[in-house]
């Protein structure tokens, strides 16, 4: 069995084959699509940017990467693809560059239009999601943050939960006055997600300069205004797609058998 590529080898191969600088989330997706790594962890996009940022910060001029703009990278001239002449390269401050792509700023993870029927509802339900194909599943039951309930595509309720688990709060809405009125939900989490899929601690404070972009991004994602031509920038790399709880499938099979 051939030895698996390191993250740096996979990143550099993707950038070397690219014809333009790439956003780090796209680099992660290409690594997955090309099968360059099998072990991805729960946060492949965050791992990619962490590897690049660490190289730029610690290796300085010897780093093979150059930061073109926020979240967008290329290989330095002479090492893979050259940067197009019309793309301005930032004179980066290594510390600032690492901070700009940090995954622990305000909203760290989110899920859009998750299906109520895909969750086995109990007081502590599993809210399963993954960042992209091949990534490790994460249980967001213990997440904290903001959530929205939908009746089809219409927002019918907006709530927050900072002292209790997100899963517990959503469960309560399956038995309260809203129980028959919603079929989907979205959530925006404040707890960071580690590469192993564990949820971290709530930050003790937030940078005021990052609050406005985070609030804007949440509103754009949640409301999808017609005149906004792009999604919330600060959330682009941290969306998790829903996975059905295996218990739901078991119950569906059991019900089908009982029906026969």
C-alpha cells in the first residue's frame, strides 16, 4: 500500500496543477476529489489553512506559499504555478495572515436547512454533520449559538442558546407550541471544532471588529436576500452538511417491516 501524502504534499500538488490562486476551502475539496489523502479529520478546510498559515508564519521566505488575498493562496513563482500578473499579492504580516483565516472567530461552524426528520429526537439528540465528503462526522448536539426554525422556506422562529446545548433546545421545540410548525432548521455555532470532531470551549470575549462581518454573514445566509450576490464571506469555509442519524434509518426499516 503506497504511503499517504502529507498535507503539505497534497496542498502543493493541488496548487501546482491550478491555473490560478485558490481559496483554501477549494484546495481541501480538490484534495478529497483527487483522493490525495484518506485521513481527513473533521475539519479538512481548517487543516489546509492551518498548514499554509503555519508555513508562512514559521518558514518566512522559505515557505512555498504566498497569500494573494484573504483565504486565497498560490505557490511562489518557480515552484508550481506562477501568480497572474493582474492579481495583486498582499504584503502580508505573518501574524495577521494566520489570524485572518483562524477558525475560532465568532461563528466557527454552521448548518443550513437541516431536515427535522433526519434527527432521532430525544432530550440529547445527535445533530450529525460533516464538512465535506470523506471528512469525519461531528455531533453538534452540544454546540452553542443562534438557530432558526423554518416552515418549508419561511423563517418562523429565531432563537439563541448559550448556556444549554443546541440539541436540547431544539428538542424542546418538538414538544412545545412550535412542535407542529417547523420542518427544517439552521444553526450558527460559536464553539470551535477540532480536527478530531470534538467541540471546544466558548471564547471568553470576541473582537468587536469581527462582530459586524459575522452578523452580516449570518443574515445573508439565513435570509438569502435577492440583491446579495454572494453568500456570507465569513462563513464560506465552515458549513457542515447534515447526516441522517442511523437510528432514524433503523426506525424506518422497522416500521416498514411492521407494516408488512
